[in-house]
C-alpha cells in the first residue's frame, strides 16, 4: 500500500538529506548541534515506518578489530558516544543510559596466512589503544572450552568495547532531537534532481508529490538504494543491495559463559543474544538483489549455518531455530569501505554510502564528520578523507581486510 506523502513547509533548504534512517538522522542531528551551521535541513524519507531499512535489520554490533587505523578510531569514538549517549544528547533525561555488552569479537584463523593478517591488524589496533589479544589454539581452548579448535591456528579477541549495543535507541534519539532542533522530516520520496547549466551543482530536487525544492547541498543517505539516488544527479556509484541472513536460536545445552561474536573461517558468525544465540552469514552465491527482496532462503540454515555451528561449538548440535530474517547490506563493490564526501564534479552532492555492514557502529563518527564537512568544508574531529568519493573516481581502493 502506498504511503501518504507530506509536502515540505518551504520551497528551499540549505541541506536536503535523501533518507532518514540511521545515517540521514545522524547527519541531521550533528548538523543541528554544530556551532558552525545555522542553516535549514530537510530530511526526505520514503518509508517512515523504516520497516525494511538496514537500520531495522541490523545486529547492532560494535568492534575495533579492523586493519586500518581510521576504522579503529571511528569505532572507538562510537564506543565513547554510546557509553556517554545522554551526555552527548545534552543531558536529556528522556535519553536512556546505554552500555556495550562487551562479550568481544573472536576471529578464528584456520591457516597461517590469515593468522598473520590477524597479528598485523592487532599491531594497528594496539597502537590505537585497543585491547585486542592474539591467542593460540590452546589458549582459546583454555578460556573458551566450548570451541572445537582442532583446525584452528590462532584467534584474535578484544573484550573491551566490542559486542552488542542498542542501535535503535541511538537512532530514535537522533531523530527526535534533530526534529526538536528544527530539522524537518517529511514522508516523501525524491524522484528527480535538476543540475546547474554547468552540471557542477544540484540546484533542486523533485519530490514524488510534485514539489520542486531548491537546495544548497544534497546528502545521499539512501542505504542500499544509494545508486538509485546518485543516478538522479548523473552519478554512478558502486553500491548495491546484498542479502544478509540472521538466525536466532536456542540451545538444548546452553553455554555456561558468554559466546563472543565468533567469526568462523567459513564466514558464519555467531554470538550470545540474551538467553538465546544469534548467527548470520552471507549466501554462498552473493549477487545484488532487488531493493524489495527480503525473501529468506531457509536452506541456508539447514545446509550451511547449523552444520558449521555444530562443528565449531559441539554443544550447538542440539539447537532450535526460533526466528530469522533477511536484511540488506549497502555493499560497496569497489573496496567494501564507506564512501563519503562530495562528488568530484557535482560538488554539492555528498555521500554517506556503501558501509558494507559497518554502518551502525560507524554512524556517530561518520555523521559528525559529514556535518563538519558541510559546515566548515573540512573534517575537524577525525580525518575521514580516506573514505572520500575521490578514490572511486581515481580507481584507488581503500582496502579493509576485516570485513564480515
């Protein structure tokens, strides 16, 4: 059923944000509290129920185990932001006090080459102050005796600020506060853009309801639909929707300690989820899918996930699937890293796209940085320039080895 549309209150805005989920709301809120910005902001969200957006399907995980320093720093800021959420939100007592369930991430390596990659990444993380430790198979077995480590060479784990957090609470806080700070949200859809005669600026966006809205800056916060938005400005973007599966299960013989978010060498991951457990994986055949395709392939659980769980944690041989869902990664096919900053030719078209599964944990830093870029023309808190769109135009990947 088509959702009703809302017309904006004005005919012109300094910033139009296309998409109002985690990233649209992060950028909107950070702009609303940035002392260098006093302009008008319109957020256009095509589905205000947010039912099928990536934000709604996230597993809300956070880690510092990345191979690039900037990705580590981004997650460290996210951890600080979450743990001090109410303070960042001005002490608003409606804002919940949040924490991180730090049961950690455990990367398991079944060959020496991957073990060496974990060691090299651990040095990067340690230089940033992260608590990542490399463990031998014997050490893993001693601390986590439920694992089968017969084929494991080494593991990497960090029990500080790595685990689960309430991403939905942050999203709701940003959205509410942004509106209270003067950001306008409308239930509508951007269907076209008009550029200047020189082709170097987006001058207006056209909404599904027919209004033509002039704009100073356009922010593409469209998640898996990012290329659909960018094409309105004549821009190609290497971002596509990839289906990811999540399974919640109970165990007949539960573990007597928390299960870290374990990345099995097969690509299947699993973790504690309250009284139950969560597992997920990409499909073996991983094509782009339709934007509205959330159909589950139940054979993945039976034929791939369950056997791998039972092999890695023998106590998981007797488990029961309680529920599951399929969501979309906004997958950057170029280098699996975020795409930020302005387009190289259409200079007022700004990207916050292609997070490839890292988006929720990176949203505090990336939203802040994008707001700084709009307000000041530069990043001031963290130098996020390695993620700028320019690398796409130049064909220079910024590779992150720790992608799940």
